[in-house]
C-alpha cells in the first residue's frame, strides 16, 4: 500500500477505536455504580490479569504493544471508577499539594543523538524555568580532571563510559533540575534507573542530516545514520516522551516544558 492509502486506513480506524473506547468507559461507569452500591473494591487484580493474559494470547508477535495498551485502558477504568465512587481526587487540596510538590521536584532529562541539541535546549529550558542545568559530560570531566575528548583519547571509550555512569548517578541525586546527558548515555543500561527514578526522560529527535560532528570525538568521521540505527532501540527503551528538535531550539524547549507540566501532574509512582 502507498503511504497515502495507509493513512486513509488509519483515518478510518481511529474513529471506530474512539467509539469503542467511549463505549468501554461507559461500561466502566456502570461497574462503578454497582461497586458503590455493594461496597466492592475498585481494584480486581484477578480480573485484570485474566484480561492481560487473554490479550497476550490473542496478539501473538505483538504482545508488548497490546499489553501496554490494555494496561493503560485498565488504569483509565480504575481512575474513572474511583472518580464516580469517591469524587474526582484531582479537586482535593491534598492532590493539588502533592501535584505541585511532584512538579517542583521531578527532573527534566534530555537524551538524544550527539548534536541533537541537548545542550542548547537545556540552556533555554534553564532560562525559561529558572531551574539549574546539569550536563553529565561536564560532571564527567570534573571527576576526571580532564575534558571528555582527553579522557577518550588517553583512556578509551569504555573508561569514559564508566566515568559517565558515575556522573549520571550523581546528577540524578538532584531534584528540580534539568539534566542534559551525553549522546551515548543510553548505551549502558545501568544509566536508566537513576534517570528514570529522578524525572521524566525526553528524547530529542532530530534529522541525522542536521547532526554536527565537529569537535565530537565519537562522532567525527562516523556515519551518523548508522550510529542512529544502532542506538535507536536504546533511545526507545530509555525515553518517556519525545520532543521534535527539527525546528528552533526555543520551540523544542517550550514543547518540553508544556508537556512536562501536564505529564508530571499525571505521572504515577
């Protein structure tokens, strides 16, 4: 099928999905009324696991995405039932206080290819929000007493990655900051948990043709498209959200900040 035909098919599917979702939400509302009358708890773990098990069996080859979708649906159903039984918790003073604390303490973390604009965007975000900016490359250089190119040239990339991981852990101990990581931070899985636990991870996406390589020891003379192919699944694994940096860095920063305020309020721990 041509791209235009595929998009037309998607445009036909999406309204049907929305209708089914709203119908499912109506069913959840009916369940809530029944549970309110009987005093039954909202959460039914056995029922939810039965649903997830059936989803896995019916989606051979795409279990990951199917399960992810249905877990979100189940969370929405629980939230809707709680709202109908106990009222909208987001109107409570305790929720508002917790929400503000969460937003002020969570970090904004940028990952992406070398040259994708992490330093520039983090600087703009810092000026925009008043939050301190931490660059893990700077922390690594401070720890080693040498610049990143000097570390790599004298000790090799593996040695730099070990120092970088320590810098990531140190940065993640901060709260309410913006953390700009190095382009290869995602190549070590141990860097994920410290970052994930401390904030929301934004993947800056930029056309590989626009990625500069000058002054970058691990990018100079490298086929950036090939590097992206190797690392793409790593960025996908690390990221919580994406940010388009093919336009201006100012627009990218504004997009991240707007999304962060909304996402931080909804995030579950």
